C-alpha cells in the first residue's frame, strides 16, 4: 500500500499531535504538579521555620529574663534530689555567712512535686536566725549569685527582743531538682 504525500503528512501530523498529547499528559503535567507541590511545601516549611525561630527567640528571651532575675544558675541542669539538697544547704550557708546572718538552725523540708512539671520536685530548707535589718535586703539579693538556683519561698521577719535594728528571720529556701528514684 502506497501512501500519497498528503496522507504521509497527515499521518506524521497525527503522530506528532499524539506524541505531544502523551508528552503533555505523562511528562509536562506531572512535572508542573510536582513543581507546584514543591513550591507549596517550601512555603509551608518556611512558615514552620519562621514559627520555630519565633519560639526559640521567645525561649531565649525568657531565659535571659530569668537569668536577670534569678542569676546565672538558672541555666544549669537539674541535680538529683539529694545533690540538690546538699547544694542548697551549701549555697545558703555561704551566702548567709558572708552577709552577717547568724543562723540558729537549719531544717530540711520534705521534697514535694513541682506541680505540672513531670520529673521535677522542690527541695526546701528552712533557716532560722538573726541579722541586722540593714543586712537582710543585701543578703536576699546575694542569693541570685549563688552557684545553685535559690528561690526564697517564704520569709517571716520580726523585731528581735535584744534591741532595735536586729531582726529574727525565718526563711524557707527552695531549689528545683530532678525527682528522686524509689529508694532514694
């Protein structure tokens, strides 16, 4: 069977159209869809990165505010309960002694859970003593420079019977600790 020149051109044109349709259907359209999906994923990822950057920035700002208020010990990892108790006692003893606080007694308190923070508990120490009224604010301010995080939970102050300018003080200091394991 012999095809005329016109039939050959028609056949070639039909084949070219068929190849173009197949190329569009199986190559170009999937490539455009993938490209569009990739652009959409890129936009979503950029948004997620922006959200994460904002979250990290908020956390860093919060850490800076905490460090300004409570001292550099805020950045230290939590110690186990027994170690935290010892660190709290040593820090309290060092700060109080350096600031003219005359301690009459230390009384460790039972650790208690830190509320909504799992695996963390508060280790507390009650301290009774006397100090000149001018020294008490300085003494309390020095706790922010302690080697461990020290929070003044409670404080009661009364005038000492021995004269004006002297105070009888009861402090309850606390520090967060990693919750002790059973048998500790």
